[in-house]
C-alpha cells in the first residue's frame, strides 16, 4: 500500500522536520535566556508579541481588543485644542475597557466629494484591516462626547440578551414611508449593524459594526461610487445612502437592528424629547452643529458637556 505522504517517523516527513526544528528552536531559546541580556531581550519580545502596546498619533493599541473605537477628525475646520479634547475623550474610554482607538483625518482618504463624512467608510475598512481580530467596531463622529464611560460596548449594547430587549422590531426604516420595516426576528448573536434612529431617520453618526464578511460587504456597497454620487444632493448623505441600502438590499436589512436613540446616540435636545440627553446616557452627539446655516457652534456645545463630564467625575 502506498501513502500520499510519508508517516511522521519517516526521515523525509515534514512533521518530523518540523518537530526537529522546533526542538532546536526551544534549545536555542533556553540557552539564550540563561544569559542576563537574553532574559532582557526575551522580556521585551514577549511584551511586543503578547501585549502589543503601541501608540502612534490617533491610534492606540492594546493587544487584541474586543472592540475598536473609530473616529474621523477634521483638522482643517476645527481648532487643535478642540480636537485634542475629542481624541482624549476617545482614548480615555478605550483605555478603561481595553479597547483600541483608530482616529484618522478626513484628508487621509480621497473621497472625490466635498462631503467629508464619506471618509467614515474607508476609515472603518482601514480599522478592520489594522485590527483583524477586533470583534466590534464602534464608529462615533467627531462632534460627540462619551458622557458615561463606564458603559461598555459588549454589555451595554451587543450582549445578545440585552440587544434582544433593545431591538426595535417591525420599525419603519424610513419613518415618512413606513413601507420597509425591520425584521421581527434577527439573530442578536450574529447581527452585523446596530444603530439608533432620530426624528429624521436612521442616525449613523454613532453605530456598531460586527467584524466579518457582512461588515466588508456593507462598507463596500455603502462606499460604491454609484451610491455616493446618487445621494450627493442630500444634506445627510451617509444616512440617506444607508436608508436606500437597507430598503433595497435584504442582506443588509436582515443583519440590521435599530435601538432606542438614548442608548447610543442622545442629542442635546429633540423635538419629541425621546432622544434628548439625560444624565447617565452613554453619548451626547451634536448632529448638524457643523452646518453653516445652523447657527450652532460645535466646539462650544462640546465644551459645555466636557465641563459637565469633568464635574461629575470629580
């Protein structure tokens, strides 16, 4: 009888060779570690391999993070002092929970559009490439502050039992039409996209994406030039384009859950009061503050809550 591969004891067996090489490597490593310098080198190597600690600009890595917090900043239109506070807010939160932070500037990606928020999509893809083992990616727009840093992504939002209670089932994706609605039954253990809805519609300014094949499909479809060019006439292009995808692509709708606004994306004020920030809420987001005709100031609104957060934590 002939075998496709030699058995592991045969001298030509790759298993035998691998075993021999491994034995030699272990012996060599033991000899090196007997020396003081070798011990020091070994400790340094282990720190880099197993802890993976590094910091570069807006990126902070803590080994294999369960979640990655992603934010896109706009250095051309906001002060350095303001952006430093935004970055500090994200890093402090991530450090508390052992997450990583991925922050890029809008100028890092060419989006062939003056609408800077399109940069959120390639930034998310970049983050997933940088952290392939990250389970959840929380995208939070620049003009927002994490008010309750004790709440984690895994327990506050993505825990399957809690998410099942939070899920807004049979909810119209576009309130004005009410034709397409969220599914009644979505697997909360595998759902790919979680976000809230404000009075105008879905609000992707704060959303959680589960890493995997669906995430890559979603971001590719969402960033497709045809989608971006078609929805460029809308003010909130990210939301309008996603509404289209959710309505016309069942694969996305089947992996999509809406949750109450105050769980993930409170606003300073809302007309109906349902999304208005209250003490204890996770996030307050200043959606629309950047619009030139809004009469608002993003930095002033952020600083108000920044001081409030500092007082509550002191």
